[in-house]
C-alpha cells in the first residue's frame, strides 16, 4: 500500500510539473473549464425548453436557431478567422474594417429574411449583429491568448438564456415567439458589451483611410474566397436539414434532429472547439516565431484527441438513447436513436476539428473549401433521398456514413499539409 501511495504522489507531481511547463496544457485548462460549464448550462437550457414548450414549439425555435446559426458565423465573410495570424501592422485596420461591416451585413440579412416572409425576420438582424461582434472580439482574444476572456464569452450566452427561461417560467409566459425576440435583443447587448470590454480603444482609434482598410482586406483575400464559403457550406450541411425536415416531415421531427445536433455537439464543442482555438493560438505563434517545440506538442496532442473521440462515440451511442427517453420524455425517444446513428460521425468530427486549424495557419483554406463542398453535397444527397423515399431515416443513416468518409478524406489532406510544412515526418523525437 505504501509503495502505491508513493507511486501515486510521484505521478501526480510529474503531471503537475508537465502542466506548469506546457503552454498548451495551461491554456487548455483555463478554456476547457469555462467551456465545460457553458456546455452544461446550454444543455440544461434545452432540457428546460423541452419541458416548458411543446415539441412543435421547440421545432419552431430550432428552425430559427438553424437560420441564425447558419448566417451569423459567416456574416463577417470569414475575415475574423484570420485575426490570430494577421501581421501586427494590419491588425488595427482589419478590426476597424470588420466592425464597419457589422451593421450593413446584419441589416441585409434581416431584409432578406423579411423578403422571404419569414415570421421572425425582425429577430434575425439583432441576433446576427450581436454574434458577429462577439465573434470578432473573441478571435482578437485568441490572438492574444487571453483565454479567460474567451471563457467569459462562452459563459455569457447560455447564462443569459437560462435567466430568460427562468423569467418566462416565473411569469408564466408560454409564447415561443417572445422568447425568440427577447433572446435576439440580449444577444446584441452581450456582443456589444464583450467588444467594449476586450477590444482596445487605442487600437481602434488610430487613424486609417478607407483605402488602407480596403488594402488590408485585400491582403486577407483567402477569407471570402475560401473560409466564408467553406464555413457556410459546413453550417448549411447541418442546419438546412432542420429546415427540410420541418417542411417535409413536420416540426416535431425537426426538433428531434436539432436536439441530436445540440447534444452531439456538446462533447465536440467542449473538446474539439476548445482545442481548435488553443491550437490556433499556439500554431500561429510557432509560425511567427519558428518555435519547433510547439510543433512537437501539437503532434503529440493529436494522439490523445483520437482516444477522447473514440470514448465520446461509445458514450453517445450507449447513453444518449437512454438519456433522451428518461430526461426529456417518451416522445423524445426518436432523438435517442438518431444520436446512436450519428455517434461515429460526431467522433470523427471531434478528432478532425482541432487538426483542421493547420489549414488556416498554413494558408491552405482551399482544402477546407473542397471538403465542405463534399459535406454539403452529402447533406443534399442524403436528405434529398429522404424526401424522395418519404423516409427521414434514409437521410440520417446516409448523412452519418458518408460524413465519416468525408472526414477521412480531410485527414488525408491535413496530413499532407503537415508533412509539406515539416511539422510531421521529420522530427527524430520518437514521442512525435
């Protein structure tokens, strides 16, 4: 027993020493704790939402969330994704130009929704504007490795939604349209507050001509050419099926599918999304400074991410069917079976999400655009066949199976980029 205690203390001391000496682990710990709490609050919010509203009303909310969830992340044309790697001299004009884009882009999307006679068009603009501003400020904080502020940004939206749901329940409000309108307004307020607290006024107040702003955006042409279309295709591949299912198979099934995405993206967002931002900051720093040690940390870490992805797939396949049945109710059992079908797909996504950061760092966004074209085509094919056959399960099965194949092709491209830039395939260290 004494020997076991000594070994345990020794292993703990070694682990703590590695934690203190590893920039990757320190940053990952700071962001993961906030992200985990945010994910837990968000998933609890969706459980409460399912308890307060009918399945059809949850479907209405899910359709709105699918629309703004597709539009908001691409409204800045992908420029914000390049902020961590942009040159120091171009940072201020880049931020200023993107802030000037917020109002016209949000107004244009709101007008488009109105022209399409969407019932919640008025809520689209505020939601998109708030999400755009927060995303811009968040990527600035990624550049500076200010992960505590990123954690604040992760926690604020789910906490606000929790307070809003509690207020609606306390007041006995059972109107999902009012919930959507209130949440859109609060999203705008949160985005503005986050930007005011984190974006440096001195940087934004520096004088720049419109010609300078345009020249800066032209330098970042990979964003609208590759990143924005790639991100749009990726989001549409997930969210357009919510709209299709709602139209062809009813809002109830749309709600079930949307909840599978919400609860499936839980571990993916916690691990994959967190690692993506941490790896982005580290790899961008390594490229700017030529730090080979950071490259070796990245290579070693991806093996551990693979093990986490496998564990997540097994957990989702076993736990989610039971969880949907006993937490949300018998009427949500369909979502449990859909989650089981999607579990290998979510595992592949979790593994590839952090690795794909190398495509941005090494300016190989064309690979990501190619794979997102494949992904969107898979979505159209899968749910197109579901409509033709009149069976939504055809779409679910095909989407998961072909999605895994798509991620395998993306992994091949990522490995080629890492070898070409000598991140892998050249280090004599056997641990890499």
